[in-house]
C-alpha cells in the first residue's frame, strides 16, 4: 500500500508544479504532435518514482 506523509505529498506536488512551469508537458496540449509518447513516459515515470520512494 502506498503511504505518503504530508512532507512527501508536498514535495512531490511541488516537483510536479516545477515540471509544469518548465513546460515539460507543454506538448500534451498541442493537437498535432508526435511527442505524446514521451509525455506519457514522463508521467508514468513520475508516478513510478513516487511509488518507489514511498513504498
């Protein structure tokens, strides 16, 4: 079971906000893009990192 403390929750949310601010997921919002797979990999890798660190 995945258990997060408030500190971990805050840290991972701030990390996601920083990634969004650096336009890491900018091409998600573009219609005709070839980078949807890279975006998907980044999102899966982020949640995998959260799961590995917190379990």
